[in-house]
């Protein structure tokens, strides 16, 4: 397989001829400035559910057994396999 992927600054950015042409039923997060979290457009509309979302993933990953440690803090769901915490660490940031 060959090809490439080019990502630019988060939308809404400047229009480009390379942009994917959206149809009439396209959904986007709100562009209201009050709903941004840093550069994440519309993030405040769902961020109130972050803890529940992370806990749901933690519950789903319980089948992995005792070899997986799950920690949740304000911004991350952190997973690691004992005892190699640094080399086997997976972090999902939200």
C-alpha cells in the first residue's frame, strides 16, 4: 500500500483546494469560541462526560486481567503492564 496523509492545524482553518468536499449532511462541533478547550473546537460540549467515558473504557478492559493496571486522572486514562511501567505504558489523552 502506498500513499500519504497530510494533517494541518485543527479545523476551522483556511480553505484549501485539497480539502475534502463536504456534503449537505455533514456534522461538525460547534465553532463558538466559548465551547473551545484550548484548540479543540466544541470540546466543552462533551468534556463534562470525560470521567464517565474513561471509566467505561477501564471497565471494558478488565478482561485483560491482573496484568494490566489502569489509572485515571483528570486528563488521561493510563494503562500499563507490570512490571515494565515505562516500556509498556499506553496513554490515551482526552
